[in-house]
């Protein structure tokens, strides 16, 4: 311990020595860290000693031929490593985007693959001078701190910020490739799905995704047809589970089974006939919707950077077309708040 508990420091530490700390912690070797940073080993050692004096305790245990992180060092590394990566990433983005129009977007992977990317080329043809950075991750970023302009999110209205714009809702409907339907037993009622492979999300039975499950869809049919006892304990030919919606849709497109499709994500495939909606009168409403959320730094669509404004307006027009394809009413934008207030 470099300082006693009675002399705890409260002044924030300087950031200059943190990169040396991260390099030593990663290599667990002062010489390797020094070579990476193009410094002498003694210079790196002095930086670490200076940091330890600022923190108030040892960050490394020094041995004759090696070093190891102390508990304090491990705790500090958990904060320093991702912070340096975020800083480096931001600097790279700044360096490459200086003087260029750009839009940074975050959304979840299936929505990017199934809805956004197939449409994005049309926008880029009309606006070829705008660069895009798309972060497709199922982990929502903090819009207050993340280096993004726009988020496209999925969830119930209660989970969205007040200024979110609703793009469209969703319904769930059984769908399959046309050639699969020709080669198997005809489907005239929900009970006939027992003759098919059913495709489902692997985590559909978790609390937050339960509405996507076939079991919920069958339960809804039981509610509407209580006399049809076949639906209560229906067992399909087999189950086929996937992690992502785009994997489920691809499996259905290739004829591997019947998917409980989310209508906005397969609207184009249904319109083209690549997928067939099997029992269109038995669509089931979902409590979820798809939303456009603007970064707080942009304030509103009308006052955002011109390229962000153009992109958001394009997204809204594309959403209107999706609403038309899935038969959603009303056609007008529905918002929890307004980005243009």
C-alpha cells in the first residue's frame, strides 16, 4: 500500500499514464509493453510507478521474471481497457470523417439484415456523398454518450423515450416457401402444423420474447376455438431453433420448415411470393413496434445535420411503404412524442 487509508486522495488522476498501464496489463511484461509503445523499459516503469502513486496502491505484483495484476489493478483495467478502445475508435472516426457528411446508426442485427440494408442502396444512390457507419448489435447503446446519430429500436411504447417516432408495429403469421407447401400435407387449420417442422427463436420462451413463440400463437387459436382440443398439446414433426430472426427467415425461404414470421421483416418476401402467408386470417398482434430514436445531440429531425435530416425523412417514407405492405392502419406517423417540437 503506497498510501494509508487516512490519506486517501480525492483529486482525479491524470490520464497520461493509463495507456502504459493498459499495455503492461495486457502483456504482463514491462519490456513487451515498452517495445509496443516505442519507449524504454525504464520510462514505462516510471509511468506505472507514477500512476500507482496517484491511485494510492500497487497495481502490479513484481516478480523476478514476471508481473501480475493486483486486485486493484484488475479493477482499474476493467475500466481503462474499454475506455481507451472507445477513445481510439472515436478518434479513428473523426479522422476519417473530417470534411465528409456522415450518419452513424445503431440497430439490432436482424433488423439491419432484413429491413435496413436491402433498402439502403436506394438512399445511397440519391445521396452518394454520405458515409454510413452501422453498428448492428442486440445490445442497446446509451444515446446520451454513444457516438451515434440515429437508433432503430424494437420494443413496446412504454420502453421508448418520449421523442421516439413509431415506424410500424408487427403481427405474427405462419409463413413458408411455396414449394414446401406443395410438397407436404395441405394446411387448412392450425392443427395441420403438426405435420411440419416449426421454426422458432431459441430464446422465444424467455420472459421478454414469449410473444414470438408458437405456443403463444397456438394458445390464441385455442382461445378462439376452444372446441378444437387438438391445439392444446400439439407437437410438430420437429423443432428447428435459431438465435436470430434473419436465420429463421432464411430457413423458411429454403424450405426447411414453417416460421412464425414477423410481418414487417418479411413484407417484401411475402409481396414477391418468396414466402407464402399460410393462414392470413389468423395473424396475431404483437405488443412490440419498431422505432426511430434520434440522438439527443441532434435535438430534432428538422434541426439535425442536413444528412441526418435527409436520412430520417427517408426512413419515415420507407416505413410508410412497409405499413402499406403489412396492411397497418393508420398510415400516418404515430409518435410517443415529436422530434420536430
